[in-house]
C-alpha cells in the first residue's frame, strides 16, 4: 500500500490566560504569509476545543513549536 500524502499544514494556537500581546495578529499573519509562499495551510485558533486543534494533535501530526513574546 502506498503511503498517504498529507497536505502540509500548521496550527497556530494563540490562547492566553491573562495578558494578550497586541502582536499576536501580526504573528498569525506572518505565519500565513509563509504558508502562502511555501505551500502549506495555516489554521489559527485559541480554543483547545477547536476540532482542528484536536485533529492536529491527536492525529499524530504533533507539535512544532510556538511564537513567544517577551
């Protein structure tokens, strides 16, 4: 059986619990711009309950990293 080819995709999870940095929308836009330039889909979400978040993590795709501001 041939290996299934999955479309490259990135999940940007932006949930915060207190202070919400004003640069978060710019960070999402930057990752989306990279996706458009390099052929991957970007989904942004704040919710752990978001189906895309659950599918991304539970579907074996895993965690790639995060944008952090200081």
